[in-house]
């Protein structure tokens, strides 16, 4: 019985937290992209209609409120939006404490005390700037975005691009300088690095693989939260296995995999983030040298990718899979040629 009460209480705390982001996002001038709770989601369509739908199968997301900032970066207000979830939990903790004080039933007081403690802890843990399990919390996002104009621009650009990609805009549709980073910008700031990752992905879509790869080499992953350092490593590995493809590049990718094998955040990104699923097939094809299994993986990833309800992301993943299939075909032809020459 108590376990069920705790489970319901946890669900309520998550809903309150995300609703706090939603309300404070609207107060900050943002527009709703999607509001997700486990497998359910409210999302805005192209015509502006908010529809209830089943959420895409990705990321093991418990709760998420995605909002699009205003059109002008100078009007971008991010602090209240980011802190809204934690503030909502603190408010709910205060309200629940009032009911705790006036309740007469001991079992009810016990349940209410858990809700008070849970909401207050959730609020504090989200508002005090910290990195939890390699992922920056809301307070850390505000702190990081305030560090420089480059960081603020990076935060704005990331939110804007993700919202527009959800509506169907491709990274290759943006101007070449849309994600460019000012010379001298602090690449140890993860919002600056996040914009660099967008720029690299844009160049990848445009077929400029060498420049895309060189961009990924600029930040120092050891000075970034593991969530962003992991993204750098995963992108580098895909470039090395698929776009570069020579023996030394494959060896570098294999070494990165061995180094990161036991990193929890890295493995979660690799196995649950749709953007990095193609890398799983690339590792099987070019490190394990099992192209048949890799082809089966590609087929499953294509099916999964079509369910993401994010045209911009789906396009990016499709291009990666197409390029990988072409490289697998080239490897198989080379192997066949070697076998033929050996027989002669």
C-alpha cells in the first residue's frame, strides 16, 4: 500500500515539476512545443493546434516540457522558464505542509510528510546548480547560460533549432553561419559546445564531413559534463567509422569505445538517443566486422526512426543510415574483389 502511495506521489511531483516549467515558460514569452509524461504527450502541430498523442519511443523520458523561445535572441528570457519546475515543487511542498499540519489521521500525515519532503528535495536539487549523473540540472543551466553572451546565444539557438526541427525544418535549411561560433568563445561552456554540435551536424547533412569532424575535435570533453562529452565522443566515432573509414580512423573509434565502455551516460546515449542509434550498426559493421548483423540493425533503426514525430531528426538519422549502407556495400565489394584475386 505504501509503495503504491509513494509511486503516485512521485508521479505527482514530476507532473508538478513539468507544469512549473510550462507556466513559467509561458510567462517568459515562450511557446509550447511538447509536454510529455511517460508515454503520453501534448504537442503543437504545424497549424498551432495542440493535440494529445502517444509519445515517440525514445530516450526513456519520464517527464519533459519543451518550449520554443521568442523570435529575437535579445528578448530571450530563460531563468524563470528553467527554474519554474523547481519553484513549483517548493510551492507544492509548502501547500502540502499546511495540510500536514491540520490533518488528524496519522496515516494521512505520514503520506503528506513524504510529499512535503519529496517536493522540497526535488525543488532544491533542481535549483542549486549541479551536475547529476553527468547531466546538468535546471539551476546549472541558468548559471551556465549567464556566463557569457556566447553561452546565452548557444542556449537560445539550441532551443530554437530543436523546436523548428520538430516542425520539419532541416539543419541543412539553415544559413551556413546560423550555428557558427565566435572565435575565442569558451568551448568549455556546454551551451557553446551544444551549438558547435549543431554546426557539425549541419555540415554533416551538407556532406562536408572533414570540416564537421574537425569541429568535433575542438572542445575538451574532460572539461564538459559527461552528457555533452559523451555526445562529442559518439559523433567522433561515427565520423571515424563511416565518413573517414580508413584503418587508423577505425582504430581511433575502437579505442574511444573501449575507453567509454563503462561510462553510464555514454552507454545510455548510445542505446536510447535516436541520433546515435546508427552508431550501434556502425560498430557492428566496422569494428565487429559483421555486416549482415549490421544490415539487420539498420532495418530496425529505420523502422524505429519513422516513429519519432520529429521530421528534422528523422532526416538526419536517415542520411546517416544511407551513408552507412553505402559504405557497407563498398566494404563487401572490396572483400569480394580480394577473395576473387586470392582464388586466381
